[in-house]
C-alpha cells in the first residue's frame, strides 16, 4: 500500500502562484511515476503533469510554460509549481502514484482545492 498526503492548495488571484506538495509513504519501489491531475466542478478528472522516477516529464498543453513538476526521490515527494494562474485552473488537484511491479498499482491522494479568483 502507498499513502499520499497533499498540501499547498488555496485561494489566489489571477496571475498568482501556488506550490503543491505530495508526500508518498508505504511500500515504494524505485521505479514509479507520480503526478497531478485535476477535476473542476462538472468536469472529468484530467491530467496536469507527471514525472517518472527517472525524470521523464509530461504536461497537459493547457499548463505548459506555466506549471513545473519536480520530485525528490529521496523524500518520495512530488511538487507542482503553478505560476500565472488563471480562473480556469480552479479545480481539486489530486496527487497520483503508480508503478508496475508484478502488478499495476495506482493510488490517489485526497485532493486539495485550488481556487483562482478573477
């Protein structure tokens, strides 16, 4: 099992910045992928950004150039630096951990609210 604890959400004005953190604990193997997804009211959950344990990055087009994902493998922690925030970034942001060691494992954090006011 893997537990994920998120922090860093909040309310910010358009153009502002926030940094999300997600710490993973439990049975963690060295090869994995961590990332952030978001879900706005009435919408489907969507990918924001992911990063593998080897450092391979993937971003949604809507956040490229504004958001930066990073991780500290020693701390099993992933970060999401969000700059130039827009009202359409308002959503609940969920941390995700996934790996494939014998079987596929997929875990989610509890979610943290990000609200961008216009």
